[in-house]
């Protein structure tokens, strides 16, 4: 197999494996009522200060309308709280509820476990090369 085929196969397989592992790891009995997509919205909201809908939509590269539909469901399920700005009623702030913060922490633990497992397998030199390579891949995908 030439480099093109190897890289193509590996990128596709890596993406699929990560999504599959993430689905199995993240959506536990405690969080069985949300999807991977919901979990990524929870991650984008984060545990810091409340964020407005527009900034979260930008983070996720979706429209505010698309985000609104997902947020409505997450509010109903108790993961997200929504409040209007007292200064400008048109602005809606969202933040994670206690349940949402638990889901966020669960997601972060998955990422830490995944990264730790990769890092444990590589030397410092290999890690440097991996980081450089991933930065180049990221730059390509950002420009698309």
C-alpha cells in the first residue's frame, strides 16, 4: 500500500474509531438520554461564565437556529439553563446545570484517558513529531 492509501485509510479509520469509542464511553447509563452531538454542545458551552448563543454557535460552526433546537432539548433534559440578558432582552445566555457539569466532566475524563493512553506509548521525540504533524493537519482542516 502506498503512502496515499495508508494515510487515507488511517485518517478515515481513526475518525471512525474515535467516534465509536467516544459513543461507547460517553453515553453511559447516567447520560443515556443524550447523543455524542449533545455532549459536544455541552463541551462547547463549558463550565465557565454563561455564554451567548451566538458565540457557542460560532464555536460549533452551526447557525444559531440549529443550536437553538439542540439547546431546547438539552434544557428539557436538565443539562442546560437558559437566561435572557438583563441589559438586552434579545441576547440569550446559556450555561450548564449541575447535571450538565457532570456530563462535561465525564467528557473531559474520556479525553484525558484517551490522550494519556496515546502519550504513554510514545517517546518525547515521537510526541514532538506527532504534535507537529497534527498541527499541520489542523491547519489544513481549518482552511477548508
